[in-house]
C-alpha cells in the first residue's frame, strides 16, 4: 500500500511539474492571415458555331449552347456561370435596350453602386454597355452588345453562393475580366 501511495505521489508531482512548466506568461496573438485564392492565368480560345456571332472565351470555362443561340459558360471551380442571350432585332431596339437596362437596375436594391462603361467598336459594328454592380447583388457584371440593326446579345454572371461581395470578390473580378474580353471580341458574322 505504501508503494502505491509513493507511485501516485510521484506521478502527481511529475504531472503538476509538467503543467507548471508548460504555462507561459507571455501570450502571443495569432498572426493575421488572408484567404489565398489563386486562379490560373486566363487563356482564351475562339468560339464559333452556327449562331450569327463569334467571341473569345476562357479555355478553363465550359460552354453549353441552346438552340436559340443562348449559352451558359460555367466556371465550376468558382461556382459561377455567364449566361448569354441572343435576340434578333426586328424594329424593337428600344425595347431590347430598355429590357437590358431594366435587368441591371433591378439589382439596385442590394447594390452599393452601378458603374456604366459604354462600349463602342465601329470597325466591328458592336456597340453596348458594360455594367459593374458593386455590393451584395445577385449579379455583379452584366453587358449588352448590339449592331442596332439585326443583332442583340445580353450577358450576365451569377454565382451559386450567397451574394456576399467581399467573399466572392476575387472570383468576381476574374470572371468580370473574362466577360469584358468576351464583349470586346464579339463579332457579327
């Protein structure tokens, strides 16, 4: 019994000594860190099919087409999709322009700011507007391009995540650059 008491006392003393030695007086805060999101450098490929327009798109994106020349260009790693819609112009350019602008300004409730960037390319007969929507809106980039006579294309990006702009900002910036490239390289056949 005496031996058992000595072993318990010795073990308890060792444990208390280790606990005392492990306590430090100087507490250091955790270093600040930032989420690192690395996306590959964008490489663009030319896309063409039987639709009346062609454009360049990111080679990492996956494109799915529809019969009416509408496309969904998805970015699975970023959970984002660019939706393109084609509409022929039949003496209804004012209606198409109004609908495209209305689509953008429906997000004004959640948006902090909407920046408009006009786009003019007389050599390719493409004219339009690029919208950057800042804030927690469902979409943060939209555009339309037209030749004002025959063709009208609308593009918008959506993320499959709760719209928290601070969280998706790196991915949103990456996809926004791809949308601008798509818009600037769009040509009519």
